C-alpha cells in the first residue's frame, strides 16, 4: 500500500504529481482530508485506485440485480408446472379420490403416472387440488378440481367432465389436441 504523504513531508519535483493529485501540495498548510477519506483513499490505492467500498457497492448491486432478474425463473417452477396434451371427456361418478361427482361438476382426471396413486388412492395429495386449463385456440382459461385417475390417458393428457369440456372447447368433438394445463400439486 502506498503511503499518503502528510503536509510538510511532500518533496518538490516528481513526487509533487502524486501529492498534488491527492490535494497535498507543499504550499497548503492545512490537511484537506478527513481520516475517513484518507482511509478510503489508502485502501483505494491498495486495490488499484477504486475505493473498496465502491467495489463492494457495485458488486452488491450487480449481485442483487442478477438475483432479481432470475427471481421469476426461480420461483415459476415452484408455483406452477405446465403441460400440454389431449383433452377428452368422461362421465364422472365415484372417482379414485373416493368422492362422487356429476357431469355438471368442473372436475378432471389425470393420467396414471401423473396421479401417482399409492396403496390407498383416497389419500393422494393431488386429490382435491386445482389445476388451470388453457385452450390456446379460444384463449380461455378454466379451473378444475382433480378427483379421479384416467386409465386411458397418456402422461400429459387430461379427462374432464362434459360441462368442463364444453367450457374449454365449445366446438370440440370429444378429443382436443394441444390443451395446456398445470397446477402447483401436479409436479413436473
């Protein structure tokens, strides 16, 4: 670390450039820097001319900016998972979750691997959870409660009640491709 010359210790000539740059000139009889300024200048000299607290603040701002920029991407998978698959309809009754529903209820059955039923499917944590269903063609979104397991569905396909099918795909003929859906309890 360079020593900062005190008034009266400055030599004329080549050293004056450094001294004059710091505001210390032999003709100045008072000391223009506070101890805090002197300390930061001394540290600045040791780290290439930028005060260390400026580097700390700059790096902290950069780190916080990067964190806030990445925050939505970090949180989004925890909030919801999105899938795309076929949507079909079925007539609900006693579902694998142990509850009875009718054709007018807004309910959905997930595929066997998506549902992941254990020994007692009534205890499945997905039972009773809600998913959002989005039709990119009609640009409509509806919510449905998970109540059953679809044994004929592929992994990302869903089977819905007739009432829900008419809401999501009013012109659908029984099977609609490319329906997007997701929810916090369905993993992914």
